[in-house]
């Protein structure tokens, strides 16, 4: 399933050309990139599809408007998905957003399904100057994602899950955290010419 995928999120002062996490093996390549603001998104997407990226996943902070903008920017040359939250996570993600906007120190994790990944070594933790952190962990499958989520949940205020196949992939993670933290999962816009799992 993994081919040539890039996950994009927003981080103050980020260099959009630097890989934060890079997992590559016989199944393909997954990279994580950060942009300093939505204004950098279209330029980065244009560069990524020119180099052959075929799947792009946007963090939940972008939402539907920027997912639509990203789809226009890639013009069908890559699949574009974005993180969304199920009903069970709405209260938690709303609280996270309010706390984030008030400047509270928060920590979150991105769990990234990439076949044959090793969650012990395919892991990066970015600690912010003002406190809090973002942890990126590549996992080989949904069961490993659930295990990692269960271990990290008490230190997090948000989890986003990438590379899965929708609700079926997120369910084990949601169960593992037992409502202690909101869990988002990539949703793919309908496309008449491609399967989101392709």
C-alpha cells in the first residue's frame, strides 16, 4: 500500500524542504514535512508531485478548506487525504483546539502505518522551545499503532493516525486510548478514478 507518501503538518519556523521523518523500504517511502503556515502549502505540493509523490496526507489543523486547496494544487497527480475526527473524539479535539489557541503547552503524536516499519527506531520526537512535543512514530500495522497509542496516551492531548484504511484502522487505536485522548484518522475525498487504498 505505501508507495511514495508525504505527511504535512504546520509548525512555527519550519523548513518545508527538510524531512522530519523518513521511512523507506521495499514497500515504498513515507516522509513527514512541516510548513510554517498554509501559505507554503501549494508551493510544497507542486514540488512534491513533480518529484513523484503519489499520496499526500494533511494534519487535522488544515481541515476541509485546505484539503480542497491541496487537491486543486495537485490536479489529480496525487491522492490527497486529511485528518478528521469521529464523534467520539469531537469533545476532546475541541478542547485541544481551545487549549492550543490559549497558548497552553500540549503534546501530540502522529502514528504512521508503513509496512515493516520499526516503532522503536522509526521515531522522532520534536520538543518545542515553549514546552510540549510532537512525537512521530512509524508502525508496521494497526495493532502496533494501538500498542504505541496505549503506551503514550497519558502523556498526550491528541493523536493523529496516518496511512491506515479509515475507520477500521483507527478503531484499535481509539479502543486502546479508551477516550483519554482524541484520535483523528485520514479521510480521503471521493474520487471517480482511484481507490483510497491504492
